[in-house]
């Protein structure tokens, strides 16, 4: 394995893609998060890149992601363009030897993810962290600690819910699986320390609020290699807000995420509590923590967090689920051999 490359002083970050998600990352990295500053941004929409750069002292807007990666002031790169653009950008960052934080999905297909795994393996050191931020959420961390400590005995079942108020207009038929359930797929692997072996997709009656070509809601049924059964309801036009639930059922008890509301209001004969508006609200602390860890890892030259391999494994399960959606039958998940770099 090649020697680590540390970054002395403040890490100069280049952000590629400054839409909803990239702008959030740029805001965090450009102010408040110790040890980093944003020095360059790019977006397919140059006016948007310029507008974001103006809000970040010392940052300049560049025309392309390739220019950001090549810029001397850029020590490390954030890729938050849509998934279809990730492979080319992450490959370029690896070729330049620059650490890269890539939003999920790592790439749209397992084959594309494996090309990134191969490039990183050839580089001889981990350079990529994937944006599976739920691993940094206080609730999920407590849940994992409880399972690891044996508090509920061996896990048998897991129930998950992933609801968004509304999906963007460009959401395709597969995106409830590849973009939304991708988070649950990663959490299942991380929390149970197991791999998904088989997946089925159940499509109930379509919500009248979903476009005609979007199967919404849908349910993923997964079986892990150890035989744990996992159900995930994905409902991306639920109307009322953003809600995430997770419960693990073990032999001697269950453990689940608690409500994230700070208050309960009792008024006029009712008890109410607020629901998060969207993922920025619900996972704000997790985004802070994942980027803080990324900056620390860049400074010490040792990549941490969800890896290229995790991005690949999630894509392999998502691809099998997309096949199951079309066939109506269970699909097996085949994983390639895991390179030593990710052991
Ligand atoms: N981790 C999370 O919770 C989370 C939440 C939201 C989005 N995401 C991920 O972040 C990524 C972006 O999603 P979003 O919601 O911000 O989308 P968005 O459409 O709001 O923003 C994407 C931006 O990328 C730009 N862009 C497109 N192609 C580009 C290219 N080749 N080079 C540079 N810029 C390009 C677009 O002009 C746009 O400004 C996706 O991969 C998405 O899955 C992750």
C-alpha cells in the first residue's frame, strides 16, 4: 500500500455540483467546520456556481469539475452532482491523487462502482468516502451500539420506513430504490454487519399523489446472508413531511429510533409534535459529523467512513431490487470479491 499523503494546515476543498445537497456541503465546509475552507466550486450551471462562490469568502467559480480537480489550491474534492456524473469525476480525483467525498449513489450501476473500486485499488490507498451520512446520526449509532452489545439478543427482523413529503419531478421509476432506499440498504449492511443476499419488491396501490409512472409507495423485502428479514417501506410522496423509522427485532427485545422531536405540544384536546420538513432538517447533525470526519481524514491522510466498496455493495443490492421490481420475483444479490484494501 502506498504511503499516506497528509494535508498540512487548512484543507482547500473544491465542490462540484452546488444544487440542493452540494450547497449544503459548501456552506458547512466554507464556514464553521474547523480545518477546511472552500476554494473552488463548479456546476453545470455556471451562474449557480458563481452565486454560491459569492457566499463563500475566498472561493472562486470554475467552469467544470475537471478544472476544480486540477486546481492547485484544491487539496480535496466534494462531488455532489447527480449520480450519473459521479464516475467520471471520482475517477479524475483518484487519478489526481486527491481525496474525494462523493455523494450517494457512488455511481448508477454496480459495474460503474466496480470501476471506481478498481481505480482506488490500483492507486493503492483509500481516497473515497461515500455520503452515507446516516452512519453518523446519533440515533442510528445508539441503535448499532445496542445491537453490538447484545442488548436484544441476535437480530431476527428489521422494519424500516423512508418517507418524503414529495419527490422531485425528475424522480424516475427506479429512484425510490436507487436514491432513497439506498440509505436503508447501507444501514442494513452497517448495522447488522451482514450482506443482503436476496431482495423482493412489493408494489401496493399507487398513491394518487404520485405521477403515473412512479411506483409509490413500494416495499423492499430483503434477506441477509445470516437470514435476517428486513422490510423497507419507501413512500416518496407521503405529503405530511420527512420521516425515517427503524426497528431491529431480536431474540430478547427490540431497539428502535426514538422520535426526533424536541417537544410535545398539548393544546385544545390534542398532543402534537413536529415532523421534519426534509433530510436537511432531520439529519443536520449527521451531515456535520460526516464532513468533520472527512476533513480530519484528509488532514491525516487516512480515509475513513463509508468506502467505495460500501457504495458498490449498496448499488449491487439496488440493482437487484430494480430487477425484482420489473420481474415481480425475488432476485439474488451477487457481490464481486472484496479487495484487500477494504478488509
Ligand atoms: N446524502 C443525502 O442525504 C443526499 C440528499 C440529497 C441529495 N443527495 C445526493 O446529492 C447529489 C445531488 O443531489 P441534489 O439533490 O443536490 O440535486 P440537484 O439537482 O439539486 O443539484 C445537482 C447540481 O449538480 C449540477 N450538475 C449536474 N451535472 C453536473 C456536472 N457534470 N458537473 C457539475 N455540476 C453538475 C446541476 O446543475 C445542479 O446544480 C445526488 O447524488 C443525490 O443523490 C444526497
